[in-house]
């Protein structure tokens, strides 16, 4: 049987994400030991990072600095893949269907209710959307809670982007 390539598309490192508990090097080794061939790091821009900006107390200026979702999509939408993770999780319910390429329709994080069925409804209303699964690893116990399976090796973000665009993948979770 031809080898398939296993990817986890959602995880956080202790170095960058204030909620991440596992350092990047260890995270990579542990994903390897769970059988993953490639991983996607999805760190948050945490408070510490934002506090280094000269206008950290002015949210409007912070948004100007990082661009609004619409400006961001206009500027980078042709170059990179913009996927909204757990769009309906409690506390982050702002959904930007016109400035994303797809959504995470299964989030494995056991500490949140992600209302994944709403993400599937959003995809049904936007059939052009790519659908992704991700474990959302922050700490012990979060590994292997979701996966995506590819026919070809995915050595970097460009090949990931290309394979997603070709819809050459299947997905699953325990
Ligand atoms: Zn987090
Ligand atoms: Zn996350």
C-alpha cells in the first residue's frame, strides 16, 4: 500500500503562546512519536508580544499594525492560506467568511466547546471553503486528537497550500 502522510494542523509552542505548555522542540518530537509526518504551528500573538509594540494600550492601532481581516485578505489572500480556527468557540465568535479560505471544522481541544457543527454549517453555506481538522495541542493529553492524511509528502507550507487547494486529503479524529 502506498504510504500516506499524516499531518496535525493546529498546535501551540510554550515559547510564543502564553497558553502553550510544551516547548517547540519537544512538541515536534512528540508529534513524531505519535506518527505525524509534518506539523503546522499555529501560535497566538500573545500579550507579551503585543506589549512590545509602542501602542500596546490602543487596540485600534494594534489592528492597524496587523491590518484588518479585509485588508489582510486583499494583500495576502493570493499568496497564503487563511483558515479560521474554531470560529464558533465561546469567546471568539467573530466569523469573517469573506476574508478566509476555509475553516477548521473539527477542533480536538478537550477544554472548550467548539460547536464544530456550526463550522460545518458555515462550510455548507460557503462550498468553496477548505475544511481542516486540528488537535489544537497545548499540553499533555492533546496529541493525536485530530489528523489530516495526504497522498504526497508535505515538507513545507507551500506544498501544504498546494495540496489543500487540490483537495488532495482526507481527515479524521478518534
Ligand atoms: Zn491557546
Ligand atoms: Zn489553538
